[in-house]
C-alpha cells in the first residue's frame, strides 16, 4: 500500500535529508588519527553510539531547548565524544574531545543532500503536499544546516519545526501534535519521514501519524512498533509518496 492519499509530509533533518555520518567521520579522522590506527575503524557503529550519547546527555541537560550555548552544552558535546570513542578503544582527554567537537561543528555545515532529496521535496510541493521539517536540536544550530541546504527554497519558515524553539524534543508526541495544530493538519493526514527509530518512528507513531522509516543504514528495529513503510533511499521514498500520481500520469 502506497502512502498516496496523505497530503502532509514532514521530514527529519539529520541523517534523513543529508548524510550525518560524513561530518562525524571527518572529525574523527582529523583529530583521532594520531591516537590510534584507524584502519577499519567502525565509523557507522560509532556514529550510532554518538547519537545515543547525544540524546541521553541532552535529556540530562534539559533537552534541546537548553542546548544553544553555555558551559553545560559545551561539556555535553565534549563528553559525548569521550563516551563514544572510549567504547571503541580510543580514550580521549577533555582537550582532545573538545578538538574533535570543534572539528565536527566545522564540518556540519558542509552539507550535501542525499541524491534525490531536493527533487522529491520539490515534486511533493508541486503536487500540492504540505511539506515541512521537524528536527531535534538547538534553533540556531539546526537553522544553519537548513540554510546550508538552501531549504528556504523548498520549505517556508512556518513549516520548519525545531524542538529547541518549542520546548518538546522527539519522541515526545506533543511536538507532533503541535505541528498538526500549527499547520491545520491532522494525524490521519500526516506522514513523517525519519531515520531514528526512537525519535522518529516511535514518536510519530505514538502521535497517530503514519511513518516511513528512512532506514538507509539498515539498522535493527529497537521495539515492537511497526512503521507504515521502510525505505532505504530516495528512489524508494519517491515510489511510496508519489507512486500513484506517476501511475495516473
């Protein structure tokens, strides 16, 4: 069953519109190389652990709304690299972890969207879909990524929802309910596309939305929740979201 009868679709940003692993890999290669032989280093597995530690430390700090700046935020961002790299046999001093975080931030705005992503968003908007973004993070930080991808050309400001500006982080279903209220949509008419099982799949499903799990990394499921569909690339997403329209000519 294609999701072609739903007229509102919202996308996650990090690792859904662009490859979030690339800045992480660059940061590790630039700063941890002297510490260990990185041949065969499991970047993808380490990236998943970085996101886990980011989520957990962010919750301890008070959520994305508390993460724009300040000493606590700086410590959290440094600490996540220490915790992550330690799991893979690379202990980092605070200074080394801070250098890795600085390299990571420096790379995060060098963004190239996934192949087919820009074309799909434009096609959806052209066919009358309400197209928007829902992303966790600090407002200025996430907005810089949105600007780097030139998403203002595709998604108007009133359809961009950044958790740090709203007071709820995914997977809190209140964030998705707020999006429905702000855009005049309903859960039954809304589709969410995201890569994170915990934040995107669980959060949107528990808000009553349909969900396409953008599982381009072929990750394992983490609970008994059942996404409406699963896709591994934008060609598959296009078939799910636009299939019937194409078939109708």
